[in-house]
């Protein structure tokens, strides 16, 4: 279910199938390409014809879809149509899946012209429910950084660490069984950087939040995806960038304090899209591109 607060403080609660029908009704004759990031977030099962019709019937029963002599009309809270109209044409989408404390989150953000919309899938026991909020890019990014427990501490002169993605992922899966010294030594062996490995090992050992950020940009040939991971402790935060190509095996971990993360995410959401297919530059792993 989606829950959105309108400018008049009214609350609109919708199930996923209702949201899917509304998006189609307002913007498209049918749902767009199967690899649309919002379609993946919502769930492909919500896009089937039968499910969409169920959404339509639910909207009718709630009075949001009204029959008129001229045909069916939508009656939604102020501003809601703009949010619905913006999601499919948006040339950027950002999906964040992460663990923070004892909670797991699955969220989707997109830019709607003069503000950012953030949608959140509610906890597993409410797996068919969603919440939707809108706000300025700065406000939304600050809220995300807070939920993701991004550290405000700077990391001094620690450099970025370059390593094998496969080796790091294998080591990370073993980390719960290793003591801190062993973990540090193993990291140093794949990074060739003793000081940086100490800081990263301590973050892994005491992490309070971690997860994935997928940034999607629509290009002429389809959707370009950039995959970033993060790992946060009370002392340090790391932005971890790796290739999305299966035949490449590299990863760069960069110490990134909270303010830097907020600014990068805000800039990425709001900056114009380079239609030539610009992506994250290899020489600057801390940028979203």
C-alpha cells in the first residue's frame, strides 16, 4: 500500500495494484519497457492486466475513480497527479536497499521537476504496502543519510582502497567468523594498504548500517545502471564502487563522511542527464556521475 500526504494534510492510501493502474492511466497506454527501474521496484506482478483491473476496481470502490457522462475521472488529493505523472518519464531513478540497525529498507527516489519523491516499501509484514513522501532534494538526502546512519566524522588522510571485488566479497562473507586482527591482515593482503585496511576492517567489524545504491539513467539505448555499496560505523563511512560488468573484477572503497554523501546524492538526482551516456568516472569513485 502507498500512503501519501497531500498539501491539504489529507492522506491517500493505495495498494501497489492501485498505484500501477494510476500511473498507467495518467501517463501511458501500457506499462513501458520491462527493465524500467520503477517497474522492478513495484514488482512485475503488479503490471499484469488482471492485477491492473483489480486496482481499477479498488479505486472505484474508494471513490478515487468516478464515472461521469464524459467518462471516468480521477479525484485525487492536490499534487498527487503531478507525482504520478513524473515517475515514468523521469530520466533518473535511485533505488536504495539497505540494513540500518535492526531494520531493512527498500526505497526508490526520483526527481519530479522541482522536488524529489521518495517511496518506501514498508517492513516485510506489510510487504504490499508503501509510503510516499515528497520534499526538496536537500531535505530528502539529509533524511536518507540519517536513516542510513552515515558518520559525520572525517577520515583524515585515508586514501581510497583498490581491490578485487570477488576477493572482498569472499572475505566479507567470512568476516563474522574472524577476529579483528585476522580480518585486518586479510584485507591488507588484497589492498596492499595497511593503514586503510585497519580502518575498513574496524568498520566491517562494528558496522551499524550497510547496503546497496543503484542509480539508473535513461539513455538512448536503454537504462544505464551504476551500482554502489556503502558501509557505515560510528567512526567511519565507506562508499564502495565496483563494475557492473561480470567480466571485470575491481572495486574501490572510499572513506566518505555524511556531508559528502548527501551532496553527491543531491547533485546526482538534480543534475541534467548527459545523453551521450556519461557514467561514473573510474578516476573519481566518490562521485555518482
